[in-house]
């Protein structure tokens, strides 16, 4: 991880957008992501938090912002936090704190939080299993989503429950070398 003084928010957003375009949209890991990206309805927020407590403050602010925003303007938020929770187990533990905040704000049922991390690891997998790469992002990221949007997307995509299995199949076909090639020319489209 780069020294925090060297982390520039614009670079963090650019790397995250690159990952979103090449992996999430390019590999069709989320069939709903392209529309909100094309319509520029994704809010990218780079947290300067260096402690979980400060990140929680940023999370609460972003949950409130998304809940109050017009979905035509902000459909979803990526809260990227490059300087805190870089250890996946710490990040994973924080997800309980994040869900508690959602409930305390009475936003449970209105919003939900998905998670992405450079070292993401599903239970029952080995660290380097390619299956984990479906949720691997350049930086630790909390994805804030509207439940209403998820419901609409599921209606439009009746086989939504099969997305996870299709993603695993995609990653297994791509393999580690394919993943590296996907990002080997960062900055080039």
C-alpha cells in the first residue's frame, strides 16, 4: 500500500473506475453496473480516514447523503478508503459495524452495503483462489446501494440468483493470468 501522503484521491478514483469498467462491467460481473456508470449516477468518495472510527463517520455521512439524494443524480455510492482497513480480516469485522450503522440510521431495508477489497476472500476458499477475484477491488471499498434499485434490477434480470455462479465461472475461465493481463495496461482503454 502506498504511503498515505502519496495517495491522491483522483488516482484512487481513476483506478477504481478502471477496475469497474474492465472487471465489473467488462466481465459482466454485475449486469446492473453499466447503466449507472453510463448515466454517471455513481458517486465516488475517497475517504481520508486512517481509523475505523473516522471511516464510520464518513460512512454515516454517505449513507445519509445517498438516502436523501435524487436517484437520478446519485444511484449508488462507492466509499473508497485506501488508508484504513487494509487487512481483510479487519475490513470484514468492520462490516458488522457498518450494518449496525445502517440499522441505527433506520436505513435498513432502504439501503444496503456490499463490500470489495484487494484481498477479498470468501469463506471456505484459499487466499489465491480465483473465485475471490469477483470481489477484489484496487482499494477497500464499501458499496452503498438502494434496495429499490436492486429490486428493479432483479425484476429486469429474472435469473439474478445465478449471477454469483456465473461470476465464478467467468473468473475460472479467465484465470490469474487473464486477470493480470486485464490490468497490465492500466491507463489504456
